[in-house]
C-alpha cells in the first residue's frame, strides 16, 4: 500500500469542511434550484432527500472505507485492496470522470467569475434583456475561455500546494464564509415582497408531479451534488486520520450539502417570485438570466440592497465552485502523482493542461463549435451526460458492491467503528443499505435511464 508522504487532513473540522466543500458547489446553488423549478418544487425536494439518504449516502460511506483503508488514490486503492482483479476499472472510471466533470464545470465556473466581476463593478445593472446579455457572453469565441482558464489556474494553485496547506486551509476559510453569505442572502430574499409565493412553491408538495423522470433527475442530482461515484471522496478519505469517524462525517457532509441546496432554493425562489413575469422553470438560465433581472429590480428600488445582494450571491457561487473544482482536480492529481511517482506540482500541471484542452471544447460548444455534435450533443452536454448519467451511477453501483460483496465484512466494520472504538448507531441498517438498497436502487434507475 502506498502510504508514505501523502499528507493528511490535520483536524476533524478540516475533514468535514473539505468534504463538504467538495459537495457544496454549483450543483447546489445553480443545478438544484434549476431542477426544483423544472420538476415542480416541494415534491422533487422530498424525492431528492430520499435519494440522498438511501442511495448517495451509502455510496459516500463506501468511498470513505475504500479511501481510508487503502491510503491511496482511487486507482491505487483497488490495486491494493483487490490486486489483479477487474475492480480497478472503477478506479480508472473515477479518474476519467473527474477530468470530464472538471472540464465542463469550469465553463460554468468561468461564467460565474465573469458575473462576479460584473456585479462587483456595477456593470450587471441597467440592461433590458438579460437573456441577450448572457447569450452574447457565452457564445463569444474567446471571452468565456479567458475566465475559464483563470478559474482553472486558481484551482491549480490550491491543489499544487498540497493537502493540508492547500485544500484544507482553503476549505476552512471558504466554507464558513459561504455559510454566512447563504444565511444573509436567504434573509434578504425572504423579506422581498411576494416571497410567500416562492415559499409556497418550495414547501407545499404536489405529489401528482412525481413521475419516473422526476425520480431519475433527483438521483442524478443527489449523486452530482454529493460528489459520489467517481472516487472523489475516496481520494479525500485517503487523507483522513485513523480516528476520523467515517459515518458521522458522511452524515455531516450530507446534512450540510442538503441544507445548502434547500437554502439556495430559499434565496432564489422567493426572489424570483417577487418579480412578476419571471419564470422559475427557465432552466440553467435561472442564475444568469432570471436572477440578474431580480437584482436589477431590487437595485432600481433600493440601490444599496440590490448591489449587495447581487455581489454577495455571485461571490457565494464562486467560492462554492472553487471548493468543488479542487476536489475534482485532486482525483487525477493524486493518481498521476502516485502511479507515475512524480511530484504533486508536476501532476497538477498535467491535469490542468488536459482540462484546459477538454474544457475549451466544452466552452466553444456554446459558440463557434455549436454545430459539432456527438450522439446529438455538443461537448458540454456530452461530458455532463457521460458523468452525471453514466459514470457516477455506474461507479456508485460498483463501489457499494465492492465494499459489501468483495471486501471482508470484518475489515469494513473495523473501518466504520475505528477498530471497535466508536459505537455506530444503525450500523446494521447502514450495511443493509450498502449491500442491497444502494446497488439495486441505483441499478434500476440507471437501467431505466439507459432504456429511455
Ligand atoms: N458536488 C459538486 C457540486 O454540487 O457542485 C460537483 C462535484 C464535485 C461533482 C466533485 C463531482 C466531483 F467529483
């Protein structure tokens, strides 16, 4: 097993904040409200929470077991725990998945950087048609690329600094800031006129809206939001110490992530409902088209509030994106570093360069390369599809099966109880979820998806 000189998270808080930093990202603040808006509000949220608890959380715990026990990157983990066995495919899928996610995610992160600077410089206000502003920006042949590259470089520098002085230190500063901003923004939003309708939409479930498609979307969203299925959290867990309580940490991360997702809904929907004519099911444009419109209206009434609201919102999105991109980057960086025995800096450079190339293709698919289609999709949509709909669920099935069917039961229980020193309530139930519910549940949803 490779265990020397890899670095560790220095504290328990660091473990939770770094893992929650990976989980909380554009997925919560941008993708979740979009899905809620499209899939009918409260009913979707309930289905989503079930997917988090019964399907994604068991995968997260399994990743923690694999990572902490092997103390290796996601490929090295399978090599150490199942030498010569085909399980290693799950490890390679994870490295590929991490690179693909980072490539398309950094496009949206780049847009966020642009919107943050625009809102800080007061240049987001006063437009008539925010849809036009957005479309012009994303289809520009070079502007979005510049922001995307800057963002990838920011990610690169944090990862290159290492586990404790880069990832952990950064997460410890950013995550509390992010939580404070999110609470402030929800308070703002809930006091806007018409906020009640937004709350109603979020809190009153209409179960007639729950279709198979809604369940599929909820599961995809849960996996994406919790960063599970591609060995990201297994990689982080390889830096956990022996006394980290794996189950408690997983529950903590799921709780923080779900809370931030729901609070993002509290920010976005009351604000959106307060402006007549604004559509809440406008899809991915919700954050870049609908919200600027809302901020603009607020700005016209009370300029200071409008400015503060918009600037804080985009700073929040930016911080959340950055704590997630470093975790995606780390999957492949750790793999290259340990597999090819090169320095962390060199491995990080290789990953960044690959993502710049692939990420460029994703960004250009909104502009000059819009006509290039593979299986009917541009690069951005293709990478999104391959990861959220294919690699992550398949990875989730393999990871839980590996832990409950391949690994020795004693080893797993030892990891979960830290060698019998901590008592885990509901351990049997958790093992049941890992053994049966998660692989079968995800399998059914996955096959349905492929068939559709
Ligand atoms: N969980 C992140 C989000 O919600 O934005 C996205 C993500 C991070 C996906 C890390 C995959 C990953 F490995």
